[in-house]
C-alpha cells in the first residue's frame, strides 16, 4: 500500500493495519504533564467559549468554518503550539492546522456517525485527554451502487479504534473521505477483535473499560480563510 509522501516517518510507522488506508495512531503523543496543562487551559477558558450540544459540549477556536471561508480568529498560544506539533507530522500536506474543536464527553455521551466534510483539508487529527473512548468507523449511507445503502448501523460498522488518553489519531485521504466516524453513547466499552489498534493501545480483546470524562482536541486545517482586515475594508 502506497503511503502519502508528506507524512513523517513516525506517523508512517504508526499506521493501523487492517483498517481503511491512511488511519494512524500514536500512543503517548503528549506527556502526562502536557495533558494536565491542556486540561487546565481548557477549563480556565471563559464560560462563553462553551457551546452545549446534545450529547456533549464544545469550544471552537480559530474561527467558524463556512462554505465561503472561515473568518479567522486568533488562536491562543497554548493551542497554537499543538497545531504546529501535529502539523509537523505532515497530515495536512505541508499546511499548518488553523482550527481546533475542543469536545467534552461525559460518561454515556457520544456522537452519531458523521463525516467532517469538504470545508476542511481531507484529514482530521485528534488528541485525547482525560479518559479513553472507542471511535467507531462505518461504511457510508446512500451512495449509489453501494450495498450498504439500506444496511443498519450495526451492519455498516467496519471497525473501531481505542483512543487512549494522550494519544494522537489521524484519519486522512481514504479514511477521511470514504468512512463515517462516531462514538457510541455508553458508559463502558467492551473490547473485541474489531478494535484494530489493541496492541498499540496496550489492551486485549475481552477487556471492559469504564469511561470517565474525555476531552478531545480535534485539530484540522481550513483551506479557505477570510482575513478580518479584508472583511472590515469591504462596504
């Protein structure tokens, strides 16, 4: 399988075998001290930065992506450092990440299977803080000629990934464009052979893991950016 030429050697060696091409998982991408620091910064952010959604709450940093372009907002230094750290591994084709979603999931919370769409460079990177989760990957729905069009969610489930605290997950190219990803709304996770990165995540089939509060940094690159000065100058 040919690897994208832009990625780092470290990322290249962390490909998840058996998954759709271009799925990468790096355990212990950050240290415990970095994890503590990031959680402190997140929870010290002003309350208006939080948006409550069904099943989770989030913070949006860098701007709000829209079809015509993202109105760029300053990225705080504590997040900008990790935008550069992740980007140095090449997941965005040499571009630097400019957008971060901070998601908080309490035990029992999750997110429906979805795709991130064309507003972003075709790669999504995620740093996990606080607690593990299982990310489930699915065949798409409603694609012409696809046998999975009328299949149930369970039938479309292809594989899962165990995301440990302090790890980095990268989904790009085929895995980004052609699969849906989601998190089940549950308190515990039963590990099976369908979890393809068990060895890298230090786990075994048959284990049951209880979830705590998980915070994720979803770090991406938005190609279309509108500069604030440009917009202010328009009449």
